[in-house]
């Protein structure tokens, strides 16, 4: 009986996880207690997390790639609902040169990159980049490790990624059980009600969409889309925080497990 109860609890968790498997999450941390880089040590190569906004009336924008068979975020188009007077684009981008000065070359989200104080928030890894970088929105990294041929860097914004001061930006994705690290896309200010990411408007009507690299044959086999109505759904919730219904199911399973365990000992 004890073993059956334990297996039932695992089954409940599996059912809860399957509901949103394969999603990409784009979400906000509203009124953050600190900047996104507060206390985060520099990475190899001396790259830090650039962030200047915190406190009431501010927000940080993140994306997590939990799509099936993905190698990380390739590009994004983020529509924000609400009044956003100021916005700083913070996703990783750099120019680099090799020891023989054959560059400069571009890396990161340099293509069609929207300017500061501009929404929607848009950027992508250009097809002409000599190195396409995988793992954005999945794990941690930095340009020093991703570009071993680089002898110098310039114009770098957030040369490291995946480790931030905000809680709820890394850990186990509640819906899938995968370990993930968010990608810091930007930060801004708001007036009135807190802004939200528009995850309901179709991409053809200017809704939020994320393009992610296909893991098989990366980067030569292209990419797939996550958006409203797509096979890989787009969600505007924090993926590291279980939905209330999931917590209730897990709690009931644990209580049943504990009760049977107690009766077995008596």
C-alpha cells in the first residue's frame, strides 16, 4: 500500500507536468527588490549583469525556453500591455574581433534590435553571425566561453546570462520538471496598473512570439515558433512557480502518503 501511494503521488506530478509541456515563458518581475545584477559576480572574461532599475514602479522582463527539442532562443518579439514610459533593452549582444583583426563580428541579439524606450521589444541572432549561440533561456553562459576565438570585445551588453538577483529566475520548471535558467531581456518603468506580457494576441496581429533553435542539427536545421495558437504555446506566467491547482494536487498526494505511512508505523 505504501508503494502504491508513492507511485500515485508521482503519477499526479506527471499529469500536472504534462499540461504545459513544451512551452516558452515570457514574464515580468514587477517592483523588483533589487536590480537584476545585484550581487551577481562577474563571469569569465569579466562580464557583469547590466541592470539599473528596481523598486516600486519598475519591472524586469525575462524569457524561459522550455520548448520541446529546443536549443535556445533565436529571436523574440514581445508586446507589453500597459503604460511603459521607459525601457532598457538588456539581452546579450556584443561585437568581437579575433587575434588577427579579421572582424569585427557580431554575436548575440544584434539583428533588428529595438532601441531603448521602444516597445514592442524585438531582437534576434542575425543569420550572418559567424557564431550562433545556443542555450539562451535554458542555461547559463557568457561570451568569453561562447566565442573562444575572440581576442577583444566591444559594445557588449550583458555578456553573461542565466544568473540573476531576482528570485524565480532559475530552478525547476513546475510544469515539466526541467532545470532552466531565464534570459534577462530588459527592464523598464510603468505608471498605473502593472504591465503584462501579451500572450493572447496572434503573431499576425502583432502579438508576442519567440523563435527558438531546433536542437537537432543546431544551428543548421533552423528554428521553430512559440506564440499564441502555436504547437509550442507561449505563456506569460513565471514557470518556476507551480499553479495553485498543481500545488493542491501535490499537497493531497503528500497528505495521503503521510497518512498511510503513519498507519503503517502504528
